[in-house]
């Protein structure tokens, strides 16, 4: 691939596209450094300013990261989640070709928080299962998840308290064991910053950006079966949604 200096496309953007394709094709591999700015400028017969502009686009896209005194590091691609389908963490991992695992931080009965009693239509003081897990992809922490699960939806849900949820998929349990079909979910996403404890679990710095997700999941009989609050690493995840015109 060569730079076409007669093209109406800016030279820096052409260079960005060339470098991006080489990263995507594995010519430049994640965990390695790109050639120096001088080397890239010489190879493509462009100025260093042009190289810096192209690298800035790669940084904005999250494909590379500048390391002071070392160069430009190629980072592992973010995991992409499609928000148009109702799936759990394990389901998304299977589809994207990753291996999901979990560390169970809590699995116990708790008093339902007010937001849970409202949506799950439970009396104040009701008990729900709190399943708190650190979610990993290929051994790397990606998210912390607090799942408040409604035993009133099916008494067999209490079996979760005796299960090894580090190896079990909650949605598989709902579908295959309880024959509960999740029909839809209401979900919101917002940006926030990780506090000290959550940052330590996720192996990021305190104050780093994370995505706060809140999901209420409903069965086919309109019963809310769970409320899940999750923190996703901003440097590891991106979300995809297709919008249709009216």
C-alpha cells in the first residue's frame, strides 16, 4: 500500500488507513511497538508531522497507545458487544471467540435495595440473591457485576446459592434448567470513574473511566427476574448498535 499524494484524501489519513490495515492483518501485532516516527516517515516519504497526525487517529480509535520514551504500543482490540440482542456475559464471550470466567465475590441473600423492590414489585424488606462477580475474558478482568435475582420469579432460583457460579452461566441456568425465557431488558449506560476498590479488582488506576451499565431483565410473562449493575473497563470494551431509519 502506497501514499497517493495526488489523491483528495489527506495524506495523514491515507497513512492512518495503511497502518490500521497492517494492525488488523497482524503485520503489526498487539503488544509490540510500531516502527519509530522517523522510520515510518522514511518508509512512506512523508513528514513526521503527517506521521503524528496518523498516529493520533489510531490513538483516538484505541488501537495504539503512546508510551513516553518507548514509542507507540499496539494494544489488544476492544471486545465489541452488540446492544441489539439480549445476551449475558458468557454468551457474548462465546460469540466473540473469547473464554469467559468469573471470580465470585458474593453469593448470598440480602435485603432488596429500594430500586430492586420497585422494579421487581416486591414488598419492602424482601430478600433477593446478590451474585457479585468479577468477570474475565481470557483471564483478564473486564467487568464487575452485581446481579440482584428475584427468587419470587421461581423458587428454584434459590439453588444459585449452592452452585459454583464461577463456572456457571446465569442465563444458561435460567434457560436450560428453569426453562425461563428472557424476553427483553431495559438497559442504560453511562460513563463514570472507578473508585479504589473497584479499580483494584479491574486492575486499572483509581479514577480511570468505566462504563456503568444498569439492566432490568424481564421474562415472557412480564416479570422482572433480575436487576444487574455492572462496571466495564473503558479501555477494554466498546458497544455496537444498529439504528434504523423510520
